[in-house]
């Protein structure tokens, strides 16, 4: 597996491996867990034996807001590289410095003005501009035919799909199913921040979303949000940021389900300073 620390090294690698197609990208911020590695496995299936998998490991500063956890975000690079090797990744682009991605006087960024206005975007107003900008940069640098993103970050997935559509980027976006711990908690690098007490209570998010989805399937749409809220609030350490039912494509809040049109119940919950997100699909 090749480990590339600079843009120059990556471009040299691109030239040397240009014929090994398809090339599939798995963008990450590191601190890899089984959820990330499942995306690498999806990438290998897409790439086949003749294609290549590129994983990026970059803690992107522009998607962190003031007082968020940029400095504390875990960076176990050597352990991450070993995990990538064990899952057949061909190359890892792990920039040695932020200046490899952002010039000191960078003045251009990409904004999304519809899908990012609520859910996580409501409390993190600069977050998705940072996501769109860095993903566009990584697409440009790695030149993939396809890229894999997880459904746990469903708003991000929808925005990346819109980015590709609106900018006519020649990249197929593949969704990876959320990978969960044995108690249902969605795997996340931020789970490591949880205290033992908070970790014990955190699976209530998945339980609440599952109960609400079942309630909707029973035709009780109006009761679903209240059920999620009541269930999560039963955990003493939980503080709800948002709970919404949205159209799975437009991410606009909905008040009922149209037959055959998928929706998502999405939630963000704080346990102390740690903010966890999760979602579940619903359709008739």
C-alpha cells in the first residue's frame, strides 16, 4: 500500500497508476472503525481486481466551527494505515500538513444553499461549505470514478450527491449502510468521547428512531416525533439538538408520507459535549 503525504506525491502516483481503473475513493477524517472499513470493502467490490482503492485521511479544519473539537479530534495515523492495509486499500493520501490542501490565503470555497439549511446545518452553519469544498478538492486530486460515503451522515451524503449533480462531476456516489455496535449505537469516531454513563445511554437514539419508524408504518405519522422525543428524553444525560422527518432526496421537512416516496427520520443528540447523529429510512 502506498502512503502519500503531499499533493506532488499523489499526482506522481496518479500518473503511474492512471490505467488501473475503476478508481474508487473512500474519504475519511481518520480514527477508522468498522464503519469506515465497510466502505473500503464496498469500494473493493466496486473496483474489482483490476481497479484501485484510494482512502484519504484528513481532519478537515474548514468543516469545524468555533468551539468544536478540531484540536481534540483523534489522529491515530499508524493504526489507521494498518487497518487500510488489512482491507486491501491500494493508496492512502494523508496530507502531512493543512497547507497541502489549503493555501494560506485561500479565498474560494463551495457553498450549498438548500439541503444544508436545517438538520445539522442549522447549528453548524459553516460545516457543509467546508465539506463541499474539501470533497471537491479530494475528487480533483484523486481523480476517482466513484466514491463511497456512509448513510449515517445522511445529510452529508445527500449534499455530496447534489454537489456532483450541480457541478457535473464525473464521480458515481455509492452509499454504505450504517454500521452499528452490538447494542445499536451507530459507529462514530466521536463515540470515544463518551463517558461510561453516556455510552450506556447512547443506544437510546437508535431505539427511539426504530420505534418511530414502526409507528409511522402503522399509519400514526403525527405521533412519531413525539415518540422519538419522549424516548430519548428518558435518558438522563441526553440533550436533543433536533429531531426531524425529512424527504430523503430534498431533505425538506414533511408532515406526511407520500406513497412510494422515501423519507428519513433524523436526530442529533448531545451527551455532554459529544454530539451524536443517526437516522433511519421510512417508506410505504
